[in-house]
C-alpha cells in the first residue's frame, strides 16, 4: 500500500531525530525527589513561556487537567466548563470520580467561547442548597469547536469575571501554541490572567509523551502532590522531558499545519457529499457526510484506501493536520477521499 495518511489526530506524531538524540543523551535523576535536571529544566522553560512562577511535568493533558482541578476545587465544589469541553467529553469523568467535583456545563458558542453573561449567571451564590462554584475552565484551542481560538481580550474578560466572583480560571491549553501561532502573539499573552494552564507536548509539538501544568508556586506544590497520588511520579522522566525541550524551541512550525488544514478544507469543499465547517482557524477540520452516505462504510472505505479519519458521532468527522503530513499528503488524501465518496454515492 502507498503511504498511510493518518489524519485522526496530531497525537500520532513521532519524535524527530533531534528529539531522539536528546532523549538518548539526557542527564537523568529521580524526578519524584526533584533530582532530574532535564525535567527541572523543562518545567522552568514551560513556566517562563506561560509567564507563571512554576510548573510540573505530567504524563498527559488529561492528567494536567485532573490535578489542576484537584488542586483548586474541594470535594462537593462545582466547576464551570463549556458543554463541548474536553474535560467533560474525553476525560472519563475523572474530576468527579476521583475528586468528587461537580461539572456544571454551560453552552459553548461555535467559536469555542462561553458567553460572558451565561457564565456569570452560572456562578452559584451563597445558598445552603448549592454546591459552591470555585473554578471555571476554558479550552484554547477548542477541540470540538474545530480548533477555535480564544484571544487575549476574551480570556482576560473571563478571568476578570471569575476573580470578581471568587473563582479561579484554568485553561486547558493542550494546543495553546497553535492558538498563539494563529493569532501571532506569544502564548503567555493568552494565559496572562489565568491561574493555571496546561499545554501538551505530544500533539502538534511532536514530542512522544507529556504535558506541562503551570501556575503559581503554591498551586504547583499542591498539584505535584496530586500528581503523585494519581500515579504520575515517573522517576527518570528526563528521557521524555528532553524531547519536550526540543519541541518547545520549534513551535513556529505550527503555522505550516494550519496552512495544510486550510488546503485540506478547501479541497474537501469541492468533494460532493461533504459539508465542511466554514472556519478552519488552526489545524482541525470538521465535516459532515450527506444523509445518503453510510458513516461506517465511509470509515471502512477511507481506511482501505490508506486515509485514517476520526469519527465524532453520527455523520460528523474530524481531520487533524500535523508535522508528519505534508502538502502533497493533503493532495493525495483529497484524491483518495474523493474516490471513496464517488464509490459510496454510486453504491447508494
């Protein structure tokens, strides 16, 4: 078979040669004792890039979100999240199962935001019947909203409202560097008013494993203890952190992924049987199949033709561009998808 073009997620990226060499030669120590110099260097760099006092290296974005909530909300507290939030959809209900925290979902707008009035009305007042609201979580970029980007002004406005009501703000910034590339601003500007932010190394940045959670020192001390509680003490983790260090010095290349995503979306709009999202701000392309096309057959046929796609339920699908996908791969994927659709339309 010709090259398999994997558009399911940017998590499928492999470390490049520079990362592999850094992993091989990384100075190591026991990170649980705070003695791994490579992990310590990664945490310092991550904190500096986010404009925060401190950071902790975690196994995944899900772990960063989990321990961030555990460190900022007590059992029985309520946290406010968007209805399309990754924390709500894809993290196995961990904050509730492990932290006893209530998820209060409010509608996301199509551009990944939570309307400020809706957010403010969701904050619980002092009442014996209510769980106290203690934390609000935003997502930037927003996965289920097609890689939507939250700008500096919006995030600052949410932070102002949250702090006025005594809530803290956490940003699930798994793809925060994609947002920074799309807006042409430093990532730290996008999280300046947030109390905590986690970003992934293993998505578009192409490191094999890991996330970095950032915030003030007191918060990070609590989060580090929760990391140990949930099994995240990874000992000689410098072999992983070394790849993350390389990744953080190469965030500028994400603009290439965004250009490829726009190329992909433009091409898909020419394929009969598909309805493509109007906006493609970063590296995620959402589309929907026409009603006369069987979704399972589409998944099966594209896979047989060497294109991997990610179903989102019903007739909706997601494609994600990344470092291992070139512009020529996009063109080849479009050709294969078009052949698939012609076949399915004819069969239908």
